[in-house]
C-alpha cells in the first residue's frame, strides 16, 4: 500500500492528466469529470499490478479539490 505522501503525489499527477483529457472533450466540465475519476480510484493508476492507495489521503485530496472548485 502506498503511504500518505506517495498517494497525494499520485493523485496530483492523475488529476492533472484527467483535467487535460477532459479539457479536450468538455472544457467546461473538465475539473468535475476529473474529480469523478479521482473518486473512483482505489489503486495506483500507474501500476498494472493492483497497489492500494492511502484512503485518508484520497479523502483529503478530494476535499481540497472540492474547496478549490467552490463546491
């Protein structure tokens, strides 16, 4: 299992990639779709072998993004 800091770094990268992807398909909703993608992550998306991420870090990350978006 990834520790808190490793999980935050993974989620930062994955969120940025998701925003970039959704920005090409639906710019107005890119950050919302990326947030939904993060919500669905349970394992390290960069590792083909299932590797759990720290769920408390995931919750903190999601809370921060929600605050940044003003939701």
